[in-house]
C-alpha cells in the first residue's frame, strides 16, 4: 500500500509539473521614442487698488 501511495504522488507531481505556464518578458527591438512638443504659455494678472495705482503712476513719472 505504501508503494502505491508514493507512485500516485509521484505520478501527480510529474503530471502537474508539465502544466506550469511559461511567461516571458522580452524587450522590444525598436527603442521607445517619446515626442514632447509642448508649448507653455502663462499670463499674470495683478489687481491693485486705485491708491496704489496712483502712487505707482506718480513714481513712474519721477523716473
């Protein structure tokens, strides 16, 4: 009985070892190219009080 159990286990191991899937990760033959045509624009808006605006105008007249 002992030999029968071991033969059954051995047969199961051989059977299951043939069912292991194989996964491969292969690099591509062509290099990866990233084209970055980016246009960046920005605007800055400043809001000032009338008093500050008048003061800046007065100082710019002095220069």
